[in-house]
């Protein structure tokens, strides 16, 4: 009973990582597919078996080119210009980072 359950969970964990590794490297590290992603996490008994799978794809998504995408490409982003003179760090604007890169001149 209990030994069979433990062996089953261990085998499922090994298969989980093998399938992830094969798909991850075959997709050039762009596709992450997990079978039972909560199996080894510290959650409740039933929560460790749900969801059954989870995936993320970090590669390029190919979309059909149409009139709608042309309008998006041609629009300018507010506050941004194409001049290299006006480039500034926008790290404070995003609110995600408190770091700001500062360039130093060699003359100083």
C-alpha cells in the first residue's frame, strides 16, 4: 500500500523531469512542459496533483501579417524618441527596479 504509493510518486517524479528535459532541449530551451508541477512542492495532498500539466513557451510567436499589425508597428511609443542623445534610463518609471545605470566619462 504505502510502499507502492511512494514508489509510484518517485517514478512519476523521474518521468516528470525526463520528459521536461527532452522537450526543453529539443525545443532549443524555449518550451517548458511540466507534468504535475506541484508534485514536489510543499502543498496539500490533493493540491500536489493539480494542475495535471503546465507549460510556457518563451520563443517567438509567429502571427499573420495584416492591417491591424501594421498599425501597431507604425505607432510611436509615448515618451520615447529615436535620437540617441535623448536616451535615458526608464528604470524608475517602470517601478520594477530600483537600480539605475550611470555612464561615466573617461575624462573625469
